[in-house]
C-alpha cells in the first residue's frame, strides 16, 4: 500500500490523519505518566520519542494547554481533593 493510500484510508477510518493520531496518542501516554508516574520530563520525552525535553514540552503545551510540570501538579492536586490551578 502506498503512503498516500494508507494516509487516506487511515483518515477515513480514524477521522484524523495518522500523524495527528500519533501525536494525540503520545500526549495521552504522557498525561498518564505525568499523573501516575515519577519519571522526569526529560526521561518521558526520550521514552515517547521526542528529540529533546524542549520539543516534548512545546508539543505537550500545544496539545494539552499547560506545561508538563503544571499538568502534573494540577493532576495530583485534583486527585487529592485540592483545587486545581487554572
């Protein structure tokens, strides 16, 4: 199957292009790791395939709306009943 055919078929089935899906999947994994794990942002960036902590942080903020560290603080504060920072 050609790259174009794959992309068209993927978009038809998933309702989004393959790279958009991949980016969202990576951010879902990142959110879970930040909420539930203890990995540092740099280690998480490498684990998820980003070339640098900065590239990961930029992508995370673009997709989620806050930096990875702020997300971690908010997620953990919310889990303990403390109001979240907006």
